[in-house]
C-alpha cells in the first residue's frame, strides 16, 4: 500500500479530502487483492474512458494524451506519472470520484455491476468463461486470450504444466492462423474480437483478428495476409474505425487488397456479432461486397480526426502548429517510405498512387487536399518544415519503387499511369490481366508521363504498321524490341531508325513509344551531357532522342551504360563531399538521317532499322486520330504476343558459338517469332542483318580497322606478332586516303586496335594484345576466313576507365534497374 502522505495527495479530488485507509482496511484490501486486481481494467475503462492506443501495450494501458496515467493489468495497479501517486482499484475510485470510505467505494462497485451486492451472496472470484487459442503454423499453442467474469480480458501462455499470465516476448500471430494458411486464395474478414471471428467461421467464412482488441494490430499480423484479398469489418465506434484504418494501412503495406466495409444498420458500439443477431446472414454479408456502397474510404476518416487538428488563429495559445497538422494530415492519407537510394515517397492509401515527397506532384496534391479539408492555405514555411519531417519519417521503411515497368515475384507489371488510380497490367507466361490494385508494386510517375489506354485482349498489330513506317523485313525485330521493353531484368538493345527526309522517322518513333511509355514530349533533342542522359532516364522508362546527327564518345558511353544498366554520380555541392547517385536501366530509341552510333561497345547493342521513303503520305492529324482509335487494341495484341513468348522462352536456345552479345534479346526474339506463328530462325536472320549493318558502320568509322581488314584480306590465314609501333609503321601503306584521324603514336595505335578488335573478330580477324614480351607489349593479328562471325568479344568491363585518366564521366555497370535523383534535380518546395 502507499505511504499515508502519498495517499493524502492521491485522495484529494476536486477539492474534497479523502481519508487514508486504516490498518483494517489495508488488511481487508490485501485479502481481496486478487478479486480487485481483475476489476482494474473494466473499472479503469469506465472511469478514464478510451485508452491511448499508441502508447499502450499488451499488459499495460495508458490514458491521457501523453499517457501519463498507466494501468498494470497483471498487477491490478495504476500510477499517475504526472502526480506521482497510484494504488489499487479502491484507490482509483478515491482519486477519480472522491469516494473517501471503503463502504462508498464498494457501494459504487456494486451499483455499477462490478461487484455483487454483499447482502446477496459472497462476491465470487473472477472466473474464466472462455478461452481462445492462438497457435503457430503447425497448430502449436503460443498463447490464449481469456475472457473473465466479471467481464474483462487477459492473456496467458503455457508454462510447463501451468500457465503464466504474461505474453511478453511471445510471438504475436493472427487468430486462426492455420486456417488462413490452408486457404491462401480465400477472402479474409478481419474483425475486432475472437468471438466475432468464430461467428463468421461458423458461417463458413475465413475470419481473423488480433489479441488484446482495438489498436493492437501490428506488422506481424499482416505478414500472413500479404497479397491476399481482405475485408475489414469495424466495430461501430471511434475506436473501431481507428483500428480498421490501422489494419488497412498495415495490410496495404504488405501488398494486400483491402476494403473497409461498414455494416448497415449497426447500432453504436455494436459489432458483426450484433449484426448477425439482428438478422444479418452470410448471404447478406457477401451481397454487401458486390458493390462499394458501404465501403469506408481512407478520405472519410478525415471527419473523425479533423476536430483534433483544428487550425486556430495566430493568437490562440492552444493552437497546433500548421507544420504538425500537415504531417498528421499526410500520415492519415499516405504511407511513407524510401527506396534503396534513400529517396523518399508517399503512397496514397486511397488510390495507391506513389509520389516523390520532394516532387511537384506531391506538393500539388497536398496544397489542394489540405485546403479542401480545412479551408486554410498552406504556408510556404510550414510546407518546407513538414517536408523535412515527412522525409525523416519515410526513412523508417524501405520499398522498391519502379517507373512504368517492374518485375516482382516472377511477374512483369506495366503501369497504366491512370490519374487517381494505381491500375496496372500483370504479365506472366501464357497470361496477362489488368489489376485494379497492384499490391506492393510501387510505380512513381513523372509530371510529364501520360496514361496508357486499358488494353483489349485479342487485338491486332496490323494497324500499327499502317502508321509506323517499318519495313516488312524489320517488323519482327521491332516487335521483339517492344516486348523487351516490358522486361526490366535484362539489358536493352538500342533501336536506331535511319532514313532520309520524308521517311516518317519521327512519327514512327512516336507511335512506338506511345505503346509503352507515352509522354508529354515523346521525342527529345540530343542531350548535351552524360548527366542529361541519366536525368532523362530517371523520369522516363524510354529514352527517346530524335534528329541525331552526331554523338560524342562520352554520350555514346553513357547511352551504352543506360541500356545495359549502370549508375552516374556527381557531387551535390562543390562545398561538400555528398554525392547524388542515379542508377537505372532503360530502353533507348534514336532517329536521324545518318548513322550516329559508331563506338563499338554501343554498336554491338544497337538494332539499325532503315525506313523507306513514304510514297503515300497522310496528314499528321489523320494519322494520330487513327492511331488513338487503334492503340488499346495494338497494346492488347502486343501483350498477347508477350504472354505467349514468355511461355515459349525456356525452349529457346542457340549453340554456344552462335550466341551474340545480346543473347537474352536473341532468345526473346526467337520466342516472339514463335508466338506470332513464325519460325524462330526468321528472327535470327533479321537480327543478324541489323548487326551486320552496325558492323560495317564501325569498320567504316575506324581507319585502323579498315587498314587491318585490307591487310588481312591481302594475307589470309597468316598470323603476325608485332609491337604497336611496328604495326603502326606496317599499316601506313594501308591507310585510307585523306584520313585525319590516323594515330600518331604507338599508344594511339594500340587504343584503336583494342577498340576495333570486337568488330574485326566477327570477320574472322583476331586482333589481340599479348601483353609484355621481351620488354615490349606485343599485338597479334591473325585472319581465318572460316571463323564464325557470331563469336563475340568478352563482355565489356564492369567499370569504364580512361587509361589516360581524362574521361569526363565516371560510370559503373550494374543490373540495378531503379532510379534515385537528389532534390537538386527536381523543383523543390
């Protein structure tokens, strides 16, 4: 018991003095301590109201905004941290109601149904009336939820042959876990109590809940329901609705498709069991789910919290700072998280849309939604401060974020980018479908991204070729590239459209892009730097460049890294050591009158398509109108082909000696050919023709390669070993006339020989460095006309290095397909 002085302080309530307990009282209370301990929870709830759900835990309830009054359910004791006093049930009555004597306190317990009247019969000890088993996946008992009489709930766990009335450290699982796991495709109902879950189970429905009631749902309860269809049925009170929203947020984060449904006609504080008692049935419940008339949206919850966050005038001492209000408002409507590169995002609980916290799209949503909810404009300073807090909160959880396409759990996804929706196409071998809610697949959209129409199954590609001026002999190649754009897990080929004026290069490139990644600017001008290439790829899935007449070596290196997957880094500020890192992998399209891809590393990854001159030109408006009418059907046909190709893909193979550098694309192209009813060899022929064009272009662009080729054809089947200096002297007689880029040193000769080696190898000319021999570096050239032209060079190194350390960009190759840009690359709040 408390010291008398402490009791005097606790017993003073509303100006009334309460007498301290006598020794007899203390002894009597000790003798019935177990009885009163069981009453602590229901009495505390009666006197103190709803507990603070955020600060409470399994064996302890916290009351008050800051949780200053705690109730220990196991010990049956309370303590006020603010006043420094506490005690048992009778002390709580004295503290809260000013009941000074034991007689008054007992009378109150009797009159309020917590204790039987003394003149009736002796008070019964709390007894167990119902137990609910919580088991693991194998049915092994973890703990029990126990209903007591007088009504209260406690938890206990097995302890040898006895029980321990504490579940501290015990794994928390959802109720009826084995049934959830045995029915992975069934609809799951989440309710607030075990009794409700059992009632639904009796009707043949799959139902669950968490122990300890409202507010206690956690991530561990959501994990077994990841990617499941879930309906939450809240109790009809504020605690029930708040609990439902907490469950919704946790389940959505786990990738579940969640609906919160209000049962019609439910009385205040009633639950699904009450609804069933009043005439509800399984059939009536399932009928409610056929439409969304009774769904509770995340937006509707604002009405419950708005009074808590009322914005007062500047002179109101009780006002909550607008910064805090913005943070609370955003958390109510969004999930916060970051990606692998620590970029922060907010995902709408209502629509599933993902917005970058530092981007314009999120700023526009927030300012409009906040004003709509509170009729108050957001102050710029408050917005900036709130953003800092939100970004900090988002750093707690990491999730992958994608742009337009994704691969998750073996399935491919295509974001339709429909405003106000997270609708996406789910693609797997042999099948595709449109998913209203893609679960845990996160797509972030740029301001310039345009939506795709919902695809139509059973479409046709023929309308595409009436608009896109692709020659018949290259259509299979282009179709395979479009399908490849849906796969973010493999390197992408670069498509280069060439043709003279009037061949429809820009129009063809535009319609191809609008089948996968439509944008406000489908075609962009040539970037000025490697950084610009990565910035463009950071906001778009397809990098689309037009009217290219020349690409610097640095830009070609950057395009090669972007197509195969890589990163770019720069300092955020010249005054610090922090870096901005951009990592991505993107398909690339170029067009021009003359070939601009000349670097061998990029040439070997480029598909060149020559477009013929249009003989029957139509107006641009007419073409666009026709394309928009057919676009959904064309995309549907493309997805049909993609699904079939993915099913055929495991069957595709090539002999080791015939595998090109883009072997993943070669296999996919063969599968696409089969999906379209063609022979896989047809694709290989088109692919080889496109690569041969690139090979010839590389040789023509290199005077050293041309000289070595002429020398080798003069001396077939001959092998020679010389230093770079000797080769430079020997090749002088084969130097093309009027050549300005002939090397002037042995080192320059060695560099050009190394760059030309892959293209020469495809012609049967082996040009390789032998390293130091006899004090000097030797090079060997051998020509074998019978050598297979498909035998490719080894993959390029993981890090691009300039031997003279003069390269002006640093890039590293990876297969990381995501992007993260610093705030310096976007408009700030």
